[in-house]
């Protein structure tokens, strides 16, 4: 399977087909999206090793970042986490 186009390839294509869309902001957004893909792919590999869900991994990361005794109430955990309340209760 071919790897994803590079940001430069996407921008070059846009230069030809949609030049008015080219801007510093467009390049930044494409870079953030690609970075998210890379982080998600690597994170998914790690959580699969430990048979975790993304929500469980996020809870563990959040709790590990706290000082001892690494405890939060459910409400505090929900406010500290990057997933929805429904995702957390699963």
C-alpha cells in the first residue's frame, strides 16, 4: 500500500488545482492533521500491546500525570480528560 502523500505533495497539487486555498494557515492545518495521524497510529500500536481501549489509555495517562496518590473523583477525571463523558463511562 502506498504511503500517504506528503504535505508538500498536497500543497503542490493544491497550487495547480486550487491556488486560492494556499496560505500559511492551510499549511499549518495540514501539518497538524498529519501530526495527529502519526500520534494516533503510534498510540494505537501501544494500547493494542496492552489490550486497552483509547479511553482506558487516556484515563491511565491522566492519572499517571498526577502527583501521588494519583487519584481523582469521577467528576475531576472527566474535567481532566480529553474524551467525552460517555467515552469515559464505557
